[in-house]
C-alpha cells in the first residue's frame, strides 16, 4: 500500500504525544535563545531608544540617586538627585483610599526633579560651595519652573526661570549688596546683550572656583570666552539616546546612554539604569558624577 496507515489507536496516541513534546521543546529552546540574545548580547554602539521613553523612566525612578562628584580622581563634592511624580486634584475625585500604598499616586499631575544636599569642595583657599535645584514639569514633559541656588558665604546666586511668564530672573548677593536682573526669553536669543546685562556683574568663575576653566580661553573669563559659541547655540540641546552597557568592575550593567554637546564642542554623557536611576554623568573639564551604589561594588 502506498499510504501508511496506523491502525492501532494507542500507537497513534504515542506518536502524537512525541510530536507535541518535540514541538514544545523546540519552541522553548527558540524563545530562550531569543531572550538570551536580547538580554545579554553586547550592543556595541547601542540600539537607538526614543528619548521620551528614557525621560519618562527618569521622572518615575523609584529611588533617589546619590552621586559623588570627582574631578579626575579627586573627590570634590556630592549631590542627591530626586525625581517625583505628583498627584493632580479633580472636582469629582473619589473618596480617599486609606489602603493606597505609601509613595503611590492616584493620577499623575506633573513631575519634579530636585537636586538636594549639593556641595563642592573647591580647595583650602576657597569656601565650600553649596547648591540646590528644583524643576517642575507637566505630564507631557514640558518644563514649567526652574530654580537653582548657589551659596558660598558671603556670596549667593539665585536663578529662577518661568515658562509661563517667559522670564529669567538672576539675583546675586554679596553681604548686604544685592544685584538683580530679569530677562525675557526673547532677550536670551541675543547672547551678547545677555552677557553684558547679567554675567559681568556676577563672578561665576569665582563662585565655581575655576571649574569652568575648561570652557574658557586662556586669560579670559568663562562667561566672555564662551561668547562666540553662545552666539551659535540654540536654546534646545540635541540628545542621542541609546541602549548601552556600563562596566562596573569586572561586570557589565545594561543601561541607557544619553549624549549631547555643550557649546558645540564639549560632550556630556549620562548613563541611566533601566528603571531611571542616574548611574554616571561625564562632563567637560574631567568632571564625573558617580552613583554611590556603584562605588561599593
């Protein structure tokens, strides 16, 4: 007979079970190979990731990032990076759920990023520089307010920007003397007028203890030396966002890598964990911010 017939139903059942077993085994092996490739295969330059995805994870990071600041191999400071999602109030809001876990929000109404406990040790001849920052964002990641404060007795510098009013306010205090300037966003498009109005009476180089020296030309203040680049600089930075691996000792940690250019020639790189925690920041003038958890590994 040209056709193979299986007359024994028990034999047919055995063959069916074996074929099903082989199919399930092949599926299992294939899925594990694909999983291994996606999770552990080196990425090289890295696959491009939409910046909005990485930014959303940074804003929703479950833990703060404690970062030690180094210049070269010398530790010069510390800061704590904290991102939080805030609730929004509604007129028809339901009764408060007392069983809601601490730290959870019912509906996200915006985000905040704070830099807390910031300090820079600038050397024995200069007093310690302390700084804080607060920024608020809408649910679609548009910033609303930005405020950064620097303090180095008897000097302090306060910068406040408002997207609603489209203004930038700069207040510099030294003892009992106060200098204040308010600039519109339209004026920010004229860097020369901006530096003449703001940078000249405010000694930014003195406040930072020379940390901006890598951005300046020899013999020139950082503010005035940066003028040619500022005249070409757009108000928005272009970020390149990719998957990458960050080496920690002999191990590698899968992460995101964000890169941009400052003043068109200086590169800044940020490494972010898969859940949005800041792992490492590389800035010009050999400045590196390193997560304290990584230092313990």
